[in-house]
C-alpha cells in the first residue's frame, strides 16, 4: 500500500507548497480511453450525453457534409489523446510527493479553444501541467480551499493543433465540507403533467443540420432554442461513463481497482462494508455524496460542458465551427434536477464572421448552475465555409 502523509486529507502549508512544486511540470496523466477515433466510439460519446446530431454519429450523413466525413462532437478529444510527459526527476517527485492528497476535488471552470475537427482514424497527443495554486476562503469547504489552475494542449497525429483548455479545480477537506453543509432543500418532485410538458419540450427540439445559418441572418439578441435535460437520473450519469470511460481518475473494477488504489490511495475511502471504493462514487452513491457536503448525488462538470456545446452545435448547423467555449460550475446539478440550456447572441464580428453567445444552464429553481460563453464562426452567403482558427504562436512542442 502506498504511503500516506502527515498532511493527508488536510489543507496545510506543506501540502500547498508541494502542489506548487508541480507548476509547469508536465503531468503523465492516464492512457487515452480511445486510442484511435472510430465512428462507433464517436457515436457512443455523443449519445452518452444525449446528443443525437447525425454529424457526430452517422458516417453516411457526415460524408455529405462540408467535412466529407463524420466528425466528433466537440469534447470527444478529451478521451482520445495520449499524455506526453518526460519522467520527472527524483528531486521533483520527492518535492511534490503527496501534494493535496486525500482532499476532495471539484471542477470549477473550463475554457476551450477548438482548431480542427476529429475524424475517424485520428490519433492525438497532449500535454498538461499545473499553471497556478492559490488558497482561498470557501463556504462549502469549511472555510478553506485550494484553487488549482491547469493548462492543456492537444494536437492531432500529424502535429496539427486540435484544442487548448484552461481549467480550474477546487480542493476541499472532506470532513470540513461535511460540517459546512448548508444545502437541505428537499429533492424536487414532478407531477405526471409536468413530466409530460418536459418531454414535449424535448421532443420539439431540432438540429439545424445541413441548412446553413448565415452570419448575415443573425442579429444581436437572437435567442438559441432551449435544450432541456432531465429530470436527471443516475442512469444519465452512468450513460456519460459509457461514452467517456472513467475519466481522469482511471478507476476500474476488481483487480484493476486494487492496482489503481495501490498507486493512488487518496482516490479511495472505506465504504459501508469496510471495503475500499473510489471517491468518485459521489456521483452515484447517495450517502457518500452527503458525507462530502452535497445534498444528494450530482453530475460531472463534463456533462454540462457537453450540454452547453450541444445547445450551440444544434443551433449553428454543420457548416459552422465552434471556436471557443467557456463555462463555470457554480452549483451542483443534482439527480432529479431539470436543466434548461439557453443561449443568446451578444455580439457579431465582421472581420472573421463570428458571433459571441452567452450561455446558461438553469435548473427548476431558476438557478444558473453553469453560465458560459461561446464563439461561433458562421458561413456567409459569399463564403460557404468559415476558415478554421489558427493556433496561437506560442503553441508548445508536445512530442
């Protein structure tokens, strides 16, 4: 069993300093869930978040599009790239050993820039590292939290930039979060009539598809059609794992779980049977979710990222390009919640024929749990296909 540390499960100056030693050091990460882009896994990924856009799931449909092939939904690449990192030195390993070990971790925000689509047969490589570590006060975390910022760069196998992500994780002490728990509102309940209305709204949703949405026809103030998700179930959360695998914890069942726990003991705690189980079970284990201070089981930030991406791609059509998306995860999205995702055009730019979109993810109580923004490149009547954006000049060497 891997060793534990004096600061295990606590926010201490030593633990924070050890994480700061990782700033700028590439993280080895976990192997890609998909080692090669394939029509089946691309379809599985899109469907796992409830996105049935045929551009992301049907090869014959994609062959008739501007791309000449099926392409992946925007966030598929998160599960495609192999992390590239040199072996860290013994000094670096010792200096950062046990950094923030045993703390709970929450996804707070992400911003993506997209440079090209993923198509069948693609492989990808990526590099990521901690870019900042800061202590902050936190009502949820019992008074203290650590904000960890990260940079991630991913390129396709021919060396072309695929995407860049900047994201933020918040670390809190599990016991302190439980003591600080303030959410006690009972779960929602919907009448048969309310469920019928929710499903009617879902059945009325459409995908723009092959009909171009021209830049000239869009006006500031235009509203994107509402996308409805929910009432969210544990099945929906399990469905997301079908598409993206276990995520960055790289957990697995049985023997795989034991090996993983030996390498990373902080990812597991004792369950009600005295055995070990991963802390990620907050997403399907009601009692454990309450232990860390949540009202009940809640979703992943990646689910709402994909939902926000879907409300944009449903609206923009096949010929357009989602160039950027940012969102913050301000509140939990609980099992039983109904989320209505909306967008509004806030600006137009004539130089690249792009539009800016303000996004929201509002639950049944009127709370925006994941506000965001997006930049979309649209076709024009003179130029059927917008040019893909160029990568920044300071793009790092990944391989």
